[in-house]
C-alpha cells in the first residue's frame, strides 16, 4: 500500500491487523481459543479438537458452495431441507443396492438435482433466488415425508459405512479430510483459475460479464449445482454420522451456513468473498457453540451469540469499508 | 407564479439588475484534495451563465455546495443580497436554488406530477397528500411552459428528455429563482436540445437566473450570456460569451491549446467485416448494413431510434426475431455474446456503471476481463503476465491511477472509459461497437478517445460508432447510417453528409 | 375484465348465501384429531392406533397437523368446529396455549379430549406418565447395572423446552438412584429432541468429559444421536448403557437388535395412546363419566421383552394389542408437570 | 409512447372504482382468491360457510399484520425478518404485566415498549450504522428467540389474570360473526394503506425505498424514514403478538417461528418488490389471504401437511415467475 500516509504506518498494530482482510477473524479466533483454554481445562484436548472439527466439517462443506453462490450474488435457502432429504436418499439407496458408493452417488446426484432445479427457477424462470429457494425449502420439507414417513434405518449394516463419519485417515477424522479437500479445491478455484475470476465478475457486474463474451448464467448454474452436490456430500456424512436417513435433520442448517459465510466476509451483494474467510468463520461459530457446552453455560446462548457475532462482524466490515459503500 | 411582471422588466436587459445569486471566495477541501479554491461568481435574473471546466475542475463540487449537499469550508453564498447558510438540500431549495442534476433525480415509480411536488406533496396541516391539487398544479405548469406531458404517466416510462422536462417543471413548481443545469443535454438528441433551449429562453423571460454546465462548446455559444471557466478548483476567467472563440474557451479550460479535436488519418479500407441483413427485433425493423475493415461507421438517431438496440443485437446481447448477422463471413449463430466474441466483435456499452464496470474490482481485473484466456495456462491464471499486460495498456493510453490494484470506482470517467476500451483491445477484435463512448467525459479526455478511435481504424479494425453528438458523428465517421423508430432511414458518406440532411433523415 | 366481474359476483353471492353444513348421516362419530407434529413417527403411530381403534368401533378420524405452530393449532380447532365434528382430540403444541380455544369449544358445546399434556379448563386428558416412564426405566437400568455398581455417571440428552421431557429425565435419575444412590448426572444437555442436534451437543460434552456409563435420551432420536456421538469420538462401547424413550418407531428396534449398548427402552406405546384417546373421546361424546386423567400404560423393555409387544420385520412394526392391552396403567402419576 | 397513455376510457362504474384503488396485479390477485374459494367450495361442503370464511379472516389476522409491517419495510428498501421472534417476545411483558397488575392496557403498553425497542435497535443498526438489514434482523431473530428462552426458561407463561377483554381481542366475534382479531387487523391495514398512499410520509417511504439517492437529494432524511419503517414493522408485529397471545391465552416461547418467511412469501406473492419502492399494501394483504384460504381449504379436504408445504411452495414460485415473466415482456 504505497499510498498510505505516515500516520497510518505508525498506527496501532491492532488497528492494522483489524483492517487486514482476515485480521478481525483471526483475532476473534485467537481470543476464543486462548480464552476458552484458560476457562475450560478440557477445551484444548485432542478429543475436543476432533469434536469441533467434526461439527465444523459438515457446515464447511456446504458453506464452500454457499460462498460461491453468494459471490455470484445468489443464495440458496433450501440447503437444510435438501440435506435432510438427501440423507434419506443415501440410506435408502444403500439399503436397496448394498453399495455405499451407489448410495453416496445417489445422495450427491439428488443434492445436485435440487441445485439444478434452483438454478432453473432462478435463471430461467427469473425468480429471485431468495424466494425461489425458500419455496424449494418448503417443497422439500413436505416432499421428504412423501418419500419416507420415518427415519430411514440402516438395514445393510455395511461395516465401512459408519466409518465415513467416524473413521480416521492418518489420524485425521474422515469428514475433516472431506471438508479440507472441498475447501482447498474451492479456494484454489476461486483464487487461481479463470473460472474463479468469472465467479467474482458475475456477481460484481453480470451485464459486463455477458458483454465480455461469457455466460454468467452458466457460472451461476454451476454455483447452484455445486452447492447442491456439496449438500449431497454432506448428507452422506450426516447419514453415516446418525446411522440413519433423518427427514427431521437440518433445521436451521441454512441459517448457520449463511451466517458463517457472511461472517467470513463474503458480501451479500455479490462480487466479494473468500474461502479462507469462510473457513475461519465456521471455526469461530463452532468453537463458540462448543465453548458454551464446555463452560456449562446456558445452551440458549448458542442461538444468541452467533446473532451478536454476525451483527458485530458486519459492523466492523462496514466501518472498515467506510460509508461510501453503504 | 406571478413572475410575469419581473419578466417584462428583467428580460430586456439583465445587466441592470442586482445578482440573484452571488458566490464569493468559496473554498472546499476533501481529504487530500482541494476541490474548490477561492471561487467567486454571480448571476443575475434572466441571465444564462455557462460554467465550464474539465472533469475535476470543481464544477460538480461547486454545484453540490450550491445545492446544499456539501458545506463549504469558507466563502459566502448570497441570494438577492442575503447571506445563506445551507445545512441540507432542503435549505437550498427553500432559498430558491434548484439543481437539475445530470443523473436525473426523479423517482421512477412515481407519476410525473408527484415527482414535481416531492418536497412537500402539497400536504396541508394534517400531512395528507393532496393528489387532486398536485395534478392540477402540474397541468397548470405544463400549460404555461408548453410541455406536452401527461401528469399521470410514470416517470420510468418517459424518455430521458421528457424526464428532464419534469425536472425543470419541478423547478418551476418550486418558484425557483435560480436553476442550475448540470450537463442537461448529455443524453438529448439535437431536436430535443433545440426544444430545451426554447424552454431555457422561456425561463429566462420569467426572470429566472440560470447556471448552465456543459462540455459542449457549440451549445454554450448558442445559449449562454456569460462564461465562467474553472480549472483545478480555481477560477480562471469570467467573460461575456461574445468575447470568446471556441479555441479561447478550450484554452481556458485545458490550459493549453488543442489543435484538432477530430483526427482523421488516411487509411486503407479492407474487406467487409460486419454484414447485417434484415435484422429485426422487438424494437428494430429490417435493418441492413455493412462495415469494412479500417472504416469508422457512425450511427445516428434521436432518442429511442434504436441505436443502442442495434449495438446490443449485433453482439448477441439482445435477442433478435429475424435476420442474419455475419462477422468476417461467419454467422453469429448461436445468437450469444459468447459466439460474437469468438467471431471477434465486442461492444463498449453506453452505460459504464451498470454494463461495464465492476466498481469495487481493481483496475487490472476490470481491464483483463475479456482477455482472461490469454492469461490462462491449463485453466490457471498467470497473475504476473496479467499485471504486465495491464501495465502496458496503462502506459499506452496514459491512464491516470494511483496503482493497478485500486478500485476502479475511484478513477475519473475518462480513465474508466480508457480501461474499458483496453478490455477489448487487449482481447484483440476485428470489429468494435462503441455506444456513446464519450458520454460524461471531459474535453481533454474526449480528444484522447477520438484519437484512439482513429488509431483503431488505422490499424484495420471495423469501428461502429453510435452517437447522438453531431460534431462527433461528422468529425469521426467515414460513413453514416441514420435510424428512426427502429428503421434505417438514411445512409451518407463522409463527403456528402450534412447536418441538415442527417437530421431530416432522423425524423423521417 | 368481464370475466372478472362474473367470477367475483358468483363468489360473493355464494359466500353471502352461506350454505349451512349438511346434517350428519348418523353412521359413526366424526372425530377430529389435531396433531402436534404429524411428520414425527411417534405421532404417526398415535394416528395409526386411533385409526385402528376407530375402525373397530365404526367411527371416522380426520387429522389436521399443527406442525408445531400454536396459532395453526387454534386455527385447526376452529376449522374442525366449522366442520361440525362430533368430538375433537388434540395434542397441544404447548399446553398453556390452548386455554382460550378450550373455552370457546366448551361454549360451542364441542367436547375436547387432550392428548399428552393437561391444560387448565380441560375436560379430560389421555396421557402416559412421563415421570413414571423415566422412573421405571431408571429402576430397570439400575437393576441391570447391579445395585452394588459404584460411581455410575449419567449423560442426559434432554429437552428442557417441554415439561414432559423434563419429567422423563428427572424420573430416570430418581429411579436410577433408588437402586444406585451414588449415581450422578454429569452432563445435562439440550439435544433439541432431534438426532443431529443431539449428536452435536453430545460430541462437545463427551470431549469435555467422556467418563460416562449411562446415556439417557428423552426420546429415541436423542438417545441415538448421543450414541452416534459416542461412536464418532471412538469411545469403547462395551461398558456403555444407552436408554431411549418412547418406542417411537423403528429406529430403536433396529439399534437394539444389534445387541450393542442400546439395552433398554422406556416404551410408551404411541399406538396404545391413540387407542385410548378414541375410547375416551367416544365416552365423552356419549356423556359417560370420564376421569380427568386417563393414563395410558408404559413400561421399560429389554431386548428380550420387545418382541412380545412389537413384531418387527426390518421394514415395519406391528403392535401386539393383546400384550399391550394387558399392561396395567396406574391410577395416578407419581409426578405431574404442575409439580415442577 | 407512454405520454399518450389514455386517461381512462369510459367504462362501467365498477371497473373504474376498482382501478382507482387497485392496479392490474391486484385485480389478478383478487381473481385468484375468488378462484381458490370456488375450487374449495366444490371440494368441501364446509368451506363456503360464513363461519369458515370469517374464521379464516381471524386466523389470517396475525400473519396479515406481520406481513403488512414487512411490506412497509420492503417498500422502504429494507427487510425485517426478526418479526417471527418478536411475536413471541412481546407476549412476555404483556402477560406478565397483566398477571401482576390485572390491567390489559398496561400489558399492551409493556408489549409496545418492548416491540418499539426492538424496532429501534433494528432501525438504528440498519439505517444509521448502515449494516445490511437482512443480516441485522437475521441476527436479531436468533438473539430475541434466545432471549425469550432465557427469560422464560422455556416455559410458556400462562395468562392468569383471565381478563374478558384480553380473551375477547383474539377470540371474540363481533355480532357473532366477524372475529375481532380480523376487525383489528383490517382496521390497522386500512390505516397503513391510508398512510402509504395518502400521507406525505407514506410517499417518502416509497421514495426512500425506490431511489434512496434521489430521496436524499430532494432533502428527505432517508435514514430517519428507514428507521421509522422498522418501528412500523415492529409495531405491527407487536400487535400481531398481542392478538396471538390472546388466542393462546399465554405467552408461548416457541410461537412465531417461521412467520417471517410466511410473511415475506405472502407479500412477494402480493407484488411487493424485494428491491424496494414497489408494490402496495392491498396487494400484500391479498397475498396473505390467498395463502390463508389455500391452507384452510387444503385442511378442509384433509390434505396432509407435506402436500400443503409442497403446494404452497409451488404457488409462490409460480406467482413470482409469472410476475417476472410479465416484467420481462414490458
């Protein structure tokens, strides 16, 4: 930053950290970890770290897709309902075929299919994606009970199946490996590839992208389908974790995911956002969740604190960018 | 309004009157910039004062101070000799100053009449909107001014020039003593400009003082009594228009002499690059034309004639119902921008903000958007090559910026336009469509854009220029097509084109 | 435009004439059931029991789902009254929130049977005893662990949102402590009553302290969610005992059959509740003397006992009416919500 | 040319008056409502009875009030999704004060104070600190619900004052026919319609939502206008919360969940734009009634919940895509 004035350069370290892209998130994360380690002796243990990472990975997998979507200035509210439905599909197909691979594939295909319909409703029928995916959420919540009246039980008893959620690869929990791969791929795509550039551009100025000879609809289509497919992947893990396909799962999941993505600095207006920010934000929210249980605080705080954090994060962001961007 | 007595007294010779508005020693600083530095001017009832200067000269800051949007650091504003202290736009309005901004400040969803009484909605004590009175008063003003407007039409359904009439009517509805017009003709057709001047003359007769801000010199000479020139936030000169020549005005504005505004180099015209046959769409009817390599072809037409529609149709942005478009012999099928770009034609939109710029994106990202493939190796971006290429264009076009990473929102209009042109040049086109490329750009930058257009044609590009500015059209084009209500109504060569015949075709 | 007027005219005329509802054909009773949350398998089995019983007696049951929305529940009661049902059964979304509608139904002369929780101003409620259910399971768990077991540590995956589920948790601990007085509750969690949330909070709690001997879940989903968290943490299952509540659907049957740590089920027989509710509704309509509290029996089941109450083929279950109807219900519950 | 748009051709009286209060889309909504009534009347003998038709008005009154507030906020260019939690929150001071003092007015006052406080927080954060209102109110949605749980310890707070007046506002019927909540909601909606169309302030809300820049240039205090929009939306949600509490005879901590989505869906169905500045209260009200009668009718014919959810979703998508199709044709 060549155009910084002397005043800024000598400014307080804290302010500079806060003004950097992830400074705020890193500071919050550090404070949380340090604070909780001091307050709860069991916080900084391997088993708790695994527990936190486990919980984070489900949210993170979907949040990566949601980050893409929000950057293109679209949103998907149906991810929670999709997650529940897809988890039932996963278990049902494994029961029918005795193949974990086919079940996983079916779940991902189902999730992607929902994403496809969302894309169609948004891009072809031109329904605002907020409304369109709320409607999709309702349709899925109803539809899942037309599909199964009750939780789909594990009738196959395939040994490897529970390991998807509870196993370890090189000492790392399997879902964490999935989430890390998804996040890394997402980060790499956004930061380093031509396609990633178009994701940002499509959210920043759709007409300009079209006039520059690209199809923003295709970019958005990809983001919807990818988000759906990632929900399907999360559903495979969820089905394994609960050892059942649960039509009642996923309530409020969409809000957690969106809150995390926004906290991570992705703009609701499109054109801005990072995967790293999303990763940090998911960790922050899940550590808060975990910390409240660790400290044996009233669990009602689990819905209050994220609300506060979200508003605070946006306020900091607003201050940083200045009123010109109001 | 009861101004007619003033009108007969004042219109004859405003020189005898006391200034309606007097500004003395106005200064205003923003962080890092001194936008206004000790500026003074005065305007009398019935006088049209032209305020000139390049972008960044301080015109808009001055207007915003007069409109009560900004507060001056020092200096004084007097209206009829009474010192004013504006803390918000309402104060300025109450004092009798009405600014007609370039970006029209109307509520699109509201009716014409409601827009004229936005400030108070003619509400009485109970704060109730008096709809009947609003429409009655609006109609009364239209009758007096001779405007053919329907008070119940929604503003969003009006043309730009009609919207401007609404803005002016609004000033009349407020009994404004001083009307400031910020580039009022930037989106008007010549016929509409003539109409506007009629309106200004009527206002002048009503004893209203007018501050007229424009870049277009020929307009200044037609309408203004006095010229005030600003440069770099400082006052440069105040003279009666009669004592100016176009050259002397430009010199005052730019601080140097500009020899030729419209360069036209000798160039060889090659094969036909753009061939359009029987093009029809929602707003276009059977349009056929061709453009050769090395040729600048101008398209002229009044507002709504279909220039932008043609531009958007031939690059595949807007759908067509019929017709054949070929670029260098290849059909534009499927009809999409993806295909048109592959064939080598691109459009520079008239609307920079909504169809060109990614406002929060960096200069580099804006510039390289079309040419991403050139910096892609196996799907990965080569950031170093990208930056290097962008630096080259910044140097070549003398784009003024702090650094490549800065958001493009902070660049001036002229520099933004250069970045957007670079976007296509970096990609490398056979044909380029420029829709109003100099809209909202100051004189100095305009000359640079004109030179660039000439250079492109000299390099063998087919250039299609959509413009509503007659001097630009005549100065740059090798051939001219004229559109009227979506039909082609005339074709001229550079040699046989006259302003009269073109206008005649445009209203056919 | 024309068609608009015609349509609206027809509609308005029809609306104003206000057709009066057709009279009853006099076959059986028309019973309306407003369910709390029809998509939950517990309530599906309640409805199943109602339908089976109603069919036996020659009555019809119609169901409206409040879907956890109190306002919708009130609306559903209004709808049933507009449809002139003979008697209404209702599972309150929240027992405090039905007082006005009970008052209006009484004014309208429509008898209402509550299911689940009592409410002020009600005529009668059909319910299991939540505290007793937990208590019986606690005693059974204690006996299974052995009275001389020391330092038994319990994780309760509860739902403090509802008084019924608070009673179950409390009953379980009290029952357990009658056998093993030293048993203590280490984690008292809010699992939201659903499996994913239960899994999540249990995972965090187990990370804090995994020295647990017994997991108690206020319903099957809570118990199963906690068990999955246990497995995800890679903890040994040999010395763990999981106790679920409800016998809601297939999930507990499935898990128990693996003969793993899920050893005990506090069965509440939803089908039987539906059965009892219909009997009570008919009695109420016929003006018979109906006690304020009609209790539906519950019991704690081990794997060996389950099959005598439910036949299970892996796909669906069938309640064994003879065995369930033979269970004796207490005259009174040991503790009510009002005692909390 | 729009300039030549004709001042209404001579048509019959009814259509002219209709046109005066309603635009094209409101007429379309009204026709859909009538169609729904006709369809369900043929499917259920109990649907087309005065009792049922008026019942639904009473049932819809709560969402109607919330939706009206949400519509005002949307027209003002902001969104308020904290209303669902607010409905549960305001019932607490209402019931507790009533129980303590035996006074309905004091209870209502308490509810209004809390509602306005929440509205003021929403408004301050959104309008003055310029944080995106979707996020602010999403945060508040969590925050308020959590606060209600903490305050009540997750127990419903029963009304133990048993005031007849309190019972009547949610459960009574005027002349034995029209539910009082429907009358209350109807009167308030009419008032809001009047404010939005006939008062200077109402027009300023439209201006601020449609073109904040222009409104600022004209000299409106846009921040204040938006702030007040939040106050209006939370006040209407507060009244909805009071009616709901009366219908339930208690402050139920779980009540109101998802109402924000129901309200937004209805309002958008009614033609209010998510982008601000467009739409009107009449359309929003019709949107609410359409969904209410649809839901009632589906219940009457014993359609299971899952189908109700699916059908409602489809209706919303169909309505909105039809609307955007119409706009693209313009």
